[in-house]
C-alpha cells in the first residue's frame, strides 16, 4: 500500500505488551518464588512429584475423553446440519444456547442430575431406581461435553460446507461404498475443521475449574482447578504459576500440533 | 435416501433437545411454588418478585451491564486500531507475528488469563474491583474484535483508499469517510461478540474481582454453591430472554450486512 508510517502500530503494540507479554512474563517470573518470596526451583520440583503428575495425567485424560465424545457427537450432527433445509435457522438454534451464561446451564444440570431430579425420576419410573449421578465422572464428562458441543460442531460444519459435493459423487460413481467414501474422501478433507474443533475443546477442557467444583464435587481435579486453588485459596502463587507455565507450554504444543488452524481460519 | 435423511433429522432433533433441556428445565422450575428444582407443585411468580426486591442482585446486574458496555466499547475501538495495524504491517512476516500474538489471548484458557492478570494488577497496585474487572474484560475482548474486523479490512479494495487520496482526502478523512463505513458490519459484529463474551465471562472475572465487586456469573456461582434458590432460576429466565433479544439484534444487523459469520471461540 502506501509507504506511510503505521500510526496504528504503536497503540496496538502497547496494548499487547501490557496485556499479553507482561502478564505471561510475570507468571513465569512468579513460578520461581516460594511462599516467602525466596528464589527457588522448588515449585517445579513439586510439580514433578507423583501427586502433581497424577493430577496432570488425569486432567489430560479427562480433556481427551471430553474432546473425543464431543467429536463423536458433533461430527454426525454437523453432517446432518449440512443436509438440512433451513441451515441458517438450525445454526442460529445451535449458537443460541452457547450465549446463555455458562454458569446457568451448569446450575440447571445440578437440578436435572440431582437426587430427586429429572433423570433420577425417569430411572425410578423405569424400575432401575435412583442412582448417584451428580459428583461422578459421568456427570462431569457429560456436562463438559454439553458445554463444548457447539464449539466442535461449528468448525466441522464449516469444513463440511466447504467440501465440494462433486468429490463425493465421484467417489460413489467409482464404486466406493458410503463408509469408504466417508473414510477416504469426506473425513480427510474435513480434517482441518476437526483439528480446529479439537483445539477449541481440548485446551479449555484442560483448564476447567468451575464445572469440576459444581458438578464433580472436587472429585475431579484438573489443572485449572489446581491453579485456581493455589491462587485464590492457599495463596501459593508460585506453585499456581508453575502449573500455569506447564499449561501454557501444553497449549503451545497443541497449537503447533493442530497447526493453529483456528488462527488462519478467521471465522 | 429418505430413510437416512429421516435418521439425520431425528439425530439432530435429539442433539438439540439435549442442548435446550437444561434451559427449559431451569425456566420451568422458576415457576414452582414448591421451592425446589424437583416436584412441581404449583405455579407462582414469587421468585420473579424476589429478584426485583433483591437490591444486591439488581446492583450486580447493573455492574455486569456497565462493565459489558464499557469494555466492549473500548475494546471495539482498540480492536479496530489493532486490525488496522495488522493490515498496515509492511512485511508478511510481521503481519503474521502480530496475528499470532493476537491469537495467544484467544486460545489461552481463562484460568491463565485470570491468574496472569491477577499477578499483574497486584504488582501494579491496582485495587481489585471495578477497574481490574473492566481492564480484564477489555483484555480478552480486543483480540475477538480484531478477528471480526480483519476480514472486512482484507475485503476492502486498496483502490478505494488510493481514489480517496487522489481526490485530496486527508488521512483522517480516509479513515472516517471511507474505511470505517466500509468495515462497519465487522465493527458491529465485534462489538456484539465482545458484549456477549463480557456478559458471559466467569473464570477471568472470578480471579480479578475483589470483595466489594461482583458480576452476575460470580454471584450465581457463589449462590449455586450455597444451595439451590429458585430466585436464581427466575433470574436466569430473565437473562435468557435478554440474551435472546441481544442475539436477535445481532442477527438482524448481521443479516443486513448479508455476510456469513460464525461465532467466536470458546472460553
């Protein structure tokens, strides 16, 4: 364009320095200090003890499960969405609940899954009897998947919409079965959407903390819960910061693995 | 073909039923005179009355709205500046660097944003409360606005600017008479996005809010932990209605610009 000086750069860079670079630098800095303000590597040593490693592994495991189930539910839904007549309306209906306050939806699940809630009522009517649903792994994964579903459906849907239908017809014409067509043509071509969706679900799932509190009743401790606990309850900022540094590293790794598809797909 | 199509519709309907179940459940029981989220006894508007008599709650609603409006206005301005800065970047490399910096905040888990901003505010001596919450909301909203405005800027033909310059427009006139009107739909989309993100945010606010200041999400969280009160249900129903109105407004504006835009990225 023109060789004029970029006058917008200075304020924007200032903003980024203030709200991205400095806070992250401070987190890294803080992670090297113990409770009394002395310099230490102790927080990282503590992070490598079995207690924290077990927590990290279980946190990653739950995030993996949540991502997997979200994908399993979302892919067919996105596929069905592309075949619908009133796509715009369906999309609107899909996005709408994601704009209802997260807390409110989680709160509703407390009622639905509660001892006298809707699900237990149904189970009793079926003769199975009341079960403890709240505060189990099941309720945690279910509610998390519920929360993340729209964020998985949207990128997959966009990828499916971009798919040229003649490719599918060609595969069918050449004798591929429906399943083969899906496996060899449709899925590989929508992989970018799947990656973007997985990234959009996995990273937040690693750091959930409010759902674990309310729905899983502290049974499930994720990295997010641990960070929140250290910062706001025990006030051990150094340890919290060390876990946060690990989470940041994990985030970068995932972004590299999924090719930061989201970054390029400006939606 | 029609059998599989029916199957697809059935599947979608199930997914959407689950998606809306908690919201419907919550709204339904807000009218329960029994006072619990199970065993519907009779219709009452008592809890809606309670909401409007609860001065503390109303102040919190006001806080939330003020923070949302202020933060989205400021972040819209900053976001437009940021998008212009990215567009004006001379080399492709610096443009990409700026973009990925922008995306850091978008993919960062809320816990990280919250914790790092908490560290920064504490160090800078900013008292936790209205200011810290407002600044944090601006921090996570700016990248969203940038992402919404940028595609519009990229769409704009550079010849428009050249023409304006040839005809003697000053830099400011080019911006206010040519660029801004062209990217207006993106600006509005960014503003609404920032607004909904701010209204919806829990995790970041939870970290940086002090004792004296609270937003709705934080308040609902603490009330839900204390136990079930149907005034929350009533409030939720009211907020849902309000959200519907915002979404409708957003879509009307969106429709007018007749451009496809997805939602943002999850938190």
